[in-house]
C-alpha cells in the first residue's frame, strides 16, 4: 500500500526536466508572446516616454527650505491668478509639478546630526540650499527644453512678484495699524497733557501765594500719587512738569510715526494700483521705483522721518530687484536626457514571456482535461 502511494506522489510531482521539456515544446508560443510584449512596450514607450531637461541654479538669493515649500504651494495659485487666459502652460497649476520639478540640493541632511554637536547649527545648515535643480519633461527634446525654461522663468519671476506683493501689503497693513493705534493714543495723551498743564499753572499760582514754602527735595515723586499733594509745591511742580515732558515726548514719537505712515500709505496705494496693471516683476519694480522717487522728491529735506521711511522702501525694492536679476544664477547649459527605452524593452519582454508561459499552461490543461 505504501509503495503504491509513493509511486502516485512521484507521478504527480513536476521535475525540472518536465518544465524544460514543456518550454521546449511551447518555445515558439512563448517566444512570439515575448516579442509581442516588446513590441507593445515600445509602442507604449514612444507614446508615453518623455525627455527630461534639467537646469541647475546657484542659490544666491538665500531661499531656504521653508521658503521653497511656501513657493511650491503659492506658485500654482499665482499662475491661476495672473495667467487665466493662457492655457498653454496649464501644467503650472499643479502643486505636484512644482514638487517634482523644483528640487533643492541640501547642504547637510538631518541624518548627519550624529557627526555634529551643535543642533542649532545642524538645523540652520539643513535648511540651506546651495543649488536648486529645475526639471522639465516633454515628449520631444524641444518640448522638454521649453518646459524647463517655462518652469524656471515662472519660478524666478513668480517668487519676485510674490515678494513685491507681500511688501506692498505689509506697508499697507502697517500704515492701517499704526494710524488706528496712534489716533487713540494721541487723543488720550493730549487730554492728559491739558490736565497737567492746568495742574502746573495752578501749582505755580499757589507757589506765588506762598513764597515761603519749603523748596523741593531730592526725592522722586509721582504727580498722580494721592500723597503728592502734601509734598512741597516746588516738588509737585517738578513732578508734574516731568510727566508733561514725558507725554509731549510720546506725542512727538506718535506724530513721527504718523508722518512716517503717510509715506507708507502713499506707496501702498500706488503699489496696489500697479499690481492690477502687470504681473511682470521687472516692470513692477521699475514702476514702484518711479513712485518712491516721486514721493522722495515731494518730501522736504528737513523731514528726516519721512526721508528715512522713503529710503527704506527704496532699499527693499532694490533688494528684490537684485534677487530677481542675480539671486539664481544658471550653472552650465540645459542637460537633456533621452527616454530609457531599454527599461520598456525589459518590462515588455518579461511581461510577454510570462503571459506566453501562462497561456501555454492554460492551453495544455484545456487540451488535457476538457
């Protein structure tokens, strides 16, 4: 009985020789299937395969990892805002395109922390980007070059446009915040100064009525203190005068801020109008520089507060202009790589052979059992 079972199991087992014989018998079917797989994969490759064009820029503008992430999220939205009527480059609307097409080359990775002792230095270094790679894809070599140039131009100009828009918005918000806060403070301080002036006048009147009153000592006193009225009149006058001088100093500072804000507000109002006219950062900067030059000419040289405010705006614009022109400098020429058709051939051959092998097994079982 045991011998019969052993013989049955041996009969059911498939040996390597059986597999070799099967392949030999079905060789033409499997080979033709493999060739068809290669043919289909090549056709698919010619349809879907893309050329890759790469540009490398040296990052002089100081773009770090957080700012790059912000740009990758903001640039698609910016494209939709400023290029609504241009459908030629609609691929720029995709955040995924910006994530895959703009790649930072990190100076130091977090994994290098074991070799460094200063964690803060590691964090700063790991956020630094010495060079930035911009990659474009296309079904032809010319299309890939065109796409990488389109991406790089929009990356440079778009980032400058966002800086300019943020600059104008910041000055606008600052002017609104300062004006609203300053007006409240000025009103309160002016009312307080009126009361202090009256108090000083009354104290001087009392001093004239009592010329033999004890002169002021060297102690420090608060004029608003309830016990201050029992101090010598001269001391009260000094305290009230000191408080009045402090209020007048605060008023002077607030009025300087209001004077400064007039420059910010004038620049922001003109800037918001210019933003609606063009999205080209070079034209924007030129127009904004003309605006700030006009504001500077209208300021009297003696008004140093407004002169300094206008100069700070001009410096900000020049800084953005420098970043736009020289912040990212191209290294070498565009590097274009052809599609990897060998990969498609390998995948097609493997897939075709496996399909032919499985088809042959299915046909063999069908002829044997059905």
